[in-house]
């Protein structure tokens, strides 16, 4: 199929996103809420922090940097 417009589909997506942002800003200014919206907290999910979160974040970050270095010109990519 011939491409009629020389635009990548992501250019269209960015344009649609910007138009949506502008439209939401205009509608928010035109008809603001009378009172602020408060999200109801039903307390269905336990939100206490996981005790292993910091070690898992550290290991994930170290693995990320290690894989980056491995495939960079310093490692196998060189």
C-alpha cells in the first residue's frame, strides 16, 4: 500500500496527544469543578512498603548497568 503522507505514525500520535492536552486545558478552564475531586480510598489493597524493596532496587540497578557495560564498546560490543 502506498503511503500518501510522508509522516511516521508516531508524528501523528504526538500531534493527537498535543491536541488532547490543549483540549483538556481549554475544557478545564471553561468548566472547572465546583469542589476539588477527592479519590475515595476503599483500602482494598494493603499499601505497606515491601521490606525487600531497597535491595531489589539496588540489584536491578546493578544488573542494568552491568548489562549496559557488557554490550557497550567496553564489553562484547567492542
